[in-house]
């Protein structure tokens, strides 16, 4: 026994999709937002060393208290220089 398969609904849907203009199809597609361009800045080692050199003693003490190892070493070196 042979069963007949009706493909008219599929053919009609394909025909309707083919007759839609491209502009309508593009409008239906969700637009993806473009990521904003980002800039990255890297400070040279010399600039970082200069920043540390012109830092005032109060700021160094605050940084040492918050756990900055470089500030702790600087305070230790300054204390050793005063002891001599």
C-alpha cells in the first residue's frame, strides 16, 4: 500500500519566502551591537620608577600599610639610612 504525502504546505512556505524582498528579510534579522573600540595604555618602567621617586612619605606609608611590598622595602631602606 502506498501512502501519499502532501508537500503543498512546504512548497507554499518556500514560495512565500522567495517572494519577500531582501530588505524585509534584513529588517527581521536582529542586529548585533558592535563592540566599542577600546584603547590600552602601557606605562613604561621608567615612568613608573619616576612616579615612585616623586611620591611623598605619607603616601608611601599608606601604601606600605596596605601591603605594597615596594613601599615596605623603601620604608625599611629609609629607616636603615637614618640609623647610620
